[in-house]
């Protein structure tokens, strides 16, 4: 087995046992980046020299017995909206094209504490606003499963880097599905934790009440290990929650006997691709055959999730992005007359079209005369959506459904119709509105070999249930790859059950 074929946990174990080193692992990744990056464009920034220095320092601590964790020495990629001290952090926007933070995000610091080696910063939709990683100011990222298709977004660079072997795992952020949807499109595992589980300190905000950092990994075991590493109570984040049940690796149990799983009828209506629906229901059947109790039910208010989400997210984005004005940091227009003209030209030139669209929508719904009609009403519907999930979790341990209505669309097809792009978030955004945890993992492929994602949703602070169910399904499914098909039309390597 080559180093790049290993999972993050397997690699850390090999480094600890002296079979390889953190430096060798990093060199393998850098060689893969050199070979593949021109095609996929997963990264905005790669700092080879700093990463090699990190790898050497981490290796020395591993050999001295100071670093013994399950991720020590493993190269990681960070989404470009998380501050990293001394490394360019742009949010894939021209307006932050020269921003180098003087501090790191808490989640990044937590990874460094366990011996992670940071390769660089991954491409994303500008300020996390988009579902395809096509709104980046630094060019599009391509899906490693098929370069003619998008990798999803906004954490598309992170998902693509994991799928392409350009890192062993990555961090993403999820405001309305931005971890789970690209994980689904690229055939990797992605988890959005319960709101408040991972500190948002150092995460450049899009929608403050919705944003959450989470892992993007090759498998469920890595997902549990990374989540365990980045979870912490942080006094610098007022929404951070102090939790005691953060030993997520203990949930890697291949047993779902008696677990109650609900499948919303609302998720299998008009707009869902038939192949996607079939693969997701096959996954549910596999869990049922392992002893889970699977039932269909009606989850109300699904149709209201999209307008509610985009009203709240745009309002918060409008407020959060006020700070980017060319005064303190970031881009400033070189040619202006007076302060107000400088503000207008800087923001007009610095922000892309999708970001401007959402700022304008947010400013509108917060304006006098419309606040009650739109924003306040959206907050009330948000509370009702949370109540609907609370009622569902009185009956079920987990809610199962698709991640997205279709597999990854072709490059260029989504941006032509922003409303269609927004509607693609229908299965993911309610999770953020309710502050719930959810995980995406591959469960099949369509006729073109593009991955299909299975979404498991849990009640607040029930990540362990999700990890247990996902791990059990993963063991039934076997190792996932969509690189080639057998003559039955399925993925050949899915027969290799671990």
C-alpha cells in the first residue's frame, strides 16, 4: 500500500511505528499536488517550505514520544476562510487577496496541538457563498471524479483535495451544506457538527448563527478522529459549548441493531434524481438488514427551509461583510476621490457578483419597513423548523436522506441560474437552521460514475450516533471508489469489505 492510499489514522499509526515519517508523507503529498494541481486547482495557497519545517519538527516530537495522537504527522489542508498565522487567508476573494492574519483559528490550533502538518489553504466559493466553487476569484476547482464537473461548494477545494490525494484530510465550513454537499459530489466523508461544538474563532464569518467548522476525510474513522481533535470549549467564541462526550472514536461500533431511523417522505418527491433516490434507499435497506428499524414519516416545513435560510444567511452576511471597506486591511481601490467614493469602488471591485447579490438581499431584508415582513418572519419559521426536528427525534435516533437532489453538475451549468443553485441546498440547509449535526458519506454512483451521497442527521450533540450508523453502513458498503466500474455497472472496489 502506498502512503497516499492510507487513511489519516493509518498513516499516523505507520509514522508512530517507524514505518515512514511525517516528512516522507508530506513529500508524497507535495508530489501528488505537483502532478494533479494544474488539473484540479484544489488550493489557493501552498506553503511547501513552511510545511517541510513543520513536518520535521513534528517528526522530532513523535520520535521523542511527545506526540502520540491518532493524527500526529499527517498532512492536512485548511479551507481558505480559516485564519492561519503568517499564511495568506483570502476567502477566495479579491478583497482579501493580500490578507495575512497574525493569529490562527482555534480549530487550526487544535490540529497543530496534535501534530498536524498544514500544507496550505484550499479554494472555495467566495466568502463561502456558492455551491460549486465557481465563484472563487482565483478560478474554479474541478471534481477529481470527473474534471468536467464541479466539486460542489463552498468547501469544494477541501473535498477535491481529499478525493485527489492532495491531502489526507481537510477542514471545511458548513453554513447550509458546504461540507456535506461537496463531500457527496467528490465521494468523500464530510461532517457538520452540532452548532457550538467546534469554535468559530478565526473563521471569517458568513452567517454567524449558521456557520460551523467540520472535517472532510477519506472514511468515517478519520472523520471521528479529526472531530475529536478539533472539538473544544473556547472562551473566545461566545457560542462555544463545553462538552464532556467528545471521545468520538469510541463510537466506531459496527452495530445498529434496534436503532430507529426515519426517512422523510418530503425528501423523496419532485426534483430528486431517480438514481440518487434509489442509492439512498438501498443504503437504508442495508442498515435495516443489520438490525436498524427503518420507517417513513412526514417532516413538515421542508418547503420553507430555502427561503428561510437565504433570508437569514443573506442578512447576516450583509452585516458581517460591512467590515471589508478598504480601511484596515485587504484590497483598496487605487483610484478614488474622497472616503465614500473609496468605500464604493473598493467594495464594487473587491467583491464578486454572487457576494454582491447576497449583500444586497441581506441589506433589503434588514431595511426599515421590510425587517418585520422578511427577517423577523424568517426567524419565526426557523424556530418552527427546529420544533419539527425535535418532534421527529422523539421517535427516531437518526433521520436518513439524500445530500443533494442530483450528482455533481457540469462546470458552468449552475451559475447561469442562481435560483436553481439555491434549490440544490434543499436537503442540507434545515440542519444548519436547527443547529443539528449531520454526516455525508458515499453510497453509490450514477450512470456516469459520479458519487452519490447519503446524509444522516442526528439530534443536537448526538454525533456519536451518526458516527456509529455511518461506520456500520461503511462496513457493509466496503471501500468506496468511483474510478472504474465492473460489468454490472457498480464500483469494483466496493466489493472489498474491510
